[in-house]
């Protein structure tokens, strides 16, 4: 009987000792660091501008933060969701784009709000000897010569070249030499779309390259025969 009591006492002391060690380790254990990360407050559909009510700050364990997760609200507001973001999902920079960003890889996102993209045909002469690059600014001249009527008119000034053929950036050029192309895509207003379409249909369009340091508008009379 005494041996049983002794064993029970030893077991109790051992249990108490282990419990003490366990509790002590808990008290000394550092809490896992948490960081505020922006997450979607609700489902955000594709091509939706991000507003303040769509996001919230959530405390997430440091180890659970995804690569490219955004912590600063200013880096999110006003940008557009390139793909759907579900409620509770961390906001990633790879899923956002700024509308009108010239560094984009999708023409629809490169366009500034309210503007339009139109493609016109050019050749070695009307395309400035194949030296126009994406990002350049050009003026467009309309040339008309039909039924004893001929004129040259400056119809569009200082518009941005979005693409040359299908190239959206100068880095896509095939080597150092100027490569032939047959079209340039311009960023213009809806009214300028109508002007360009009309004169390309009735005559011929010619691009002239502008200096990147020159944004002055010229007031030139129409030349007519």
C-alpha cells in the first residue's frame, strides 16, 4: 500500500513538473508577428476601378503574407482590377493596373479614360521612313486629290502613338534597324476618330513626327488647288 502511494506521489510530482515547464514555455513564447495587409472587403469584378469601400486592412501572420501583397492603401485606390478578386483575398500588385499606363501590355488598359484607339495605314513615306516608335507623338495630315479638287489639311495634332503594327513598346522592335511596318495605332478623342476615319476613307493620311519637347499647337491653313 505504501509503495502504491509512493508511486502515486512520484507521478503527481512528475505531472506537476511537466505542467510547470509547459506553462513556463507558453509565457516565454513570443507571439507570432502580424502585419496589416489590404484584402478585398467584397468581390471585385474584372475591369473595376478600386474604391475605398472595396478594401479593408486585415491583420495577417507574417508567414501568411503573399508575394506582391499590398500594405499601403494609396497604392490601390484608383487602380483597376485586371482579374476578379474575391472577398477576403489579399490585394496583389500583379492583379492591378493603372488605366492609361503606357507601360501596360494590354492596349485597352494603356488607353486613358475617355480616349479611343484607331489604327491608320502608313508606308515608308507616310510613316516617316519607318522611324515612328510606340510612345512617340505625331501630327496627322489629310491629303485629298479627286475630281479636280486637291488639298492638304492638318487634322490631328500631338497625339500619342500607342502601337506600331502590333508592337506596344519600343522594346519589341526586331533589332536596331528601323523595320518596315504598315500601320500605327493612335490615342485620340472620339471627335478625332471621326476626322481620321473620314479622311482616310476619302483620301490619304500622312503622319509627321513631333519632338518630345514640343507640345505647341500649330494654326496652319489648308493648302488647296
